[in-house]
């Protein structure tokens, strides 16, 4: 099957800065894919190159098999990008903005478009503001309009560049529920975010960029298991015997941690504690953490 | 598909100035009428610029065209620079719009505003000075070519300028001198030979002179020469504009 997004050997320099350095990625249709990296890693430059806003010095980018330069009309018609910055046109209402954006993509005014615009407004909790001028909207609402604008032409590939920056918890949940729904309906999602727990919960695969290079590209679960472990955390009464003390690592607030390579290690560990007269007062198992993986990858590359 | 994209951008550009018509149409009409009142009053009794044409009558087409040129330029340039500075230029860069879509949409919206302003100036001015319209098609041709040329120049300025002060410089140091020194307020026949020669290098002169021919059937130079020069200038500016849009100059990095 044709890749939803194909990025091959893409390079981009801005003066002496190498913003993208031989970046190659293939994102399959229907994937929920995360592109992570610190500020300045090249995430937005890569997304901009996909949208034709940045012209790479070398390499090829394609959306649903259409080259973003040679077949730009076909490529752009299949791509919806939610930009990182909140931008809006102060001359128009929310509804006008959406109809105009649909028109740019060649979609005629019709009952079907009106129904889709109404659905977008409803899903993004914008219905009551539909006829308000964009200037009258809060920052969070303007961001929701940007999401609606990116979806108004029903693109098979949706790129969300830090869509939840500065967005309250309720809206974040609403947005993710909607994006999940779109993903389940077959849309490919490419997400960049600094909220790593979002990427961990939502995305099937993750790429990490650092200084314009791809430094990690794995399935989320593989990345987590390769670089991060589950941890058994306990608060105890009594002192640990030498063999258990060697495995334990002290943590904040009196917690003691045991790294688990497998959940099956929990029971024998607790049995060992019991058998040596140590009473467990509190206990929790922490799951692998993408933040830990992220820091590890960034430090080692 | 391309047709709908272009039409939507044109609609949006027209709506953009129409929503603030008080500022974009009524204000320039008022300014032109004030010019007419003051100059016509101050210079009443001066020699007729053309036989049988009073100075007040002579002024009307020139002022109408000057307003059209300035507003055609203002429309495309301000729309582009505002979109670039606020960042909403993204909305037209991400969709599958071609450089031709952008060129024609910005150009025709500029022409639409220019025609609205020109018609407004003319309608108010004829209440004050009885102006004949002897060759309406000539007048219309120069109205379209002139506002098209300035609409295209506005696109160039909007692409080139990164800041509002750069845009103001383009307007004040290029557009305004070319407009004011084009024979809006006088017939170049009354100028010394050197300044007559300089005026003949200014394409705006031919636009205004040709437009005036449409009203009085008289002009400083042949309307055919004016048509040739104005059309060539429009074509040259358009080629540069389309080239810049196609290259993504200051839009796609």
C-alpha cells in the first residue's frame, strides 16, 4: 500500500544551520504517528516541508504517493495541517472562515459541506461561536478553529503541530477523542507535541528528532521496553537484606524502587520481602515512561 | 477544482475590502472630492487645459484615475502584508492554489476596489462639474489596465515588504511620485520640454492621459500610444509578479 507520508533523504539548511539532515520516514496509512524532539529539532521545518511552505535542499516528500513539489495540488489536497502558531483572519466569522478554507481546496458550497462544517463545529464545541468574528474568540477557541480548518476538506493525512499547547484539559480530551475517531475512520495522524504522555497514549509509532536528524524510530511499545522499565515502588518497615538491598534504589520521600524487566517479577520480590520480615506499607508499579525514554535518547545522541 | 479555489480567494479578497467599505471606498472618494473642490476653486479661471474643457472638468478623470491607481495598489499590498505579518498567509499557502490563482484573485480584487472607488469619485464629481463621456470603452480600457497594473505592483510590494514601514516606503517613494507626476492636476503640454520628456517616461502618465481621452476625446498623446505603453507596462509588471509568485518569493522558504 502507498505510504501516507513518505520522506526520503530530506535536507534543509537555513544559512549555517542544518535544520533537516538526511531525514527519512515512512508513515503508513491509518497510523497514529508522533514526531518528537526538543525545541529547534526540526519538527516544524519537516511539517512545513510536507505542506510546501519550506522547500528542501535535497530529498523527496510525498503525501499519499503524490510528490509535494511535482504534484503539489494532489499532495496538498490530501493533507490537513494544524499549525503551531495561533493565526486567524480578523475579517471573518468562524463559519465564514471554514467555508472559505473549504473553497480554497476546491470544495463547492453544498448541503454536504454545510453538514460537515456543522459537524466540525459541533465536535470541536464551536457551534455557539459559529457566527462570531474570529477576533472575539479566546486563544483555545481559535486553536479549535485551526483544527476545523485543517479538517474541512476531509484530508486522509492530518498533521497536528503541537495542537494542545495552551489548551485546557477539557478541550484537550475533546480534541483527542475526535482525533482518535478520525484515526479509527482511517485518517493518518502525524502529531508533534511536548506532552509526551499524549504521544505515549495515542501513537503507534514514534520518531524522535534531534538537531535535524532522526535519532529514534520505533513502535511506541518497543521504544518503551527498550529504553524504559516498569518499576516496583515500595515503602517498607524493616531493613533489606543484602541481596535485596543490592537490587533496590532509593527514591524521594522514603520510597524504594526495584526495576522490573517483567511484571512476573513482582510476586517473587514481594515474597522475598515478606520472608525477610520486611513489611510493605505502600506499593505501586509504575509503567514505562516516554519522558524517560525521550531524555535517554536525547542524552545519548 | 482550481476554478473554485481561485473564485473563493477572489471572493474572500473582495469581501475583505467590502466589509470595511467606509475605509476602503468611501474615504478615498471623499479625499478625491476634497481635492476637486480645493483645486477647482483655487484654479478657477485659469487657461483651459484642452479647448472647451474647464480646469474643473479636466481634473475629474485624473482624480478618479489617481484614486483608482492608489486603491488598486493599496488593496493587494495591504492584504498580502497583513497576511504575512499576522501569519494567516498560511491559509492560502497550504491549499492547492496555483501561482495563477493567487495572481488573478489578488489582481481582480484590486481592480474591483479600484473600479468601485473610481465610480464613486466620478458619480460625486459629476454633480460638481459637467463631464462628458465621449468614448466610454477607451475610458474602461484604461481603468482596467491602470488598476490591473497597480494591483500587480501591490502584489510585488506585498511580497517584498516584511514590515509596514517598508510598505510605506514603497508607496511614498515610488507609487505617490509616479501618480502625482503623471498629469493628474495639469496637462503636460504646459510643462517645460525637459519635464514633458520626463513625464513621457512615466507609464502612469499614459494611463491617465488615455483615460482622460475616454471623457473628452482629447489628450496630450494619441490614445493608441497610451494603450500600447500602458499595456506593455501592465504586461511587464504582471510577468514579474507571476514570476515571483511562482518562485514562492518570500512565501515559501
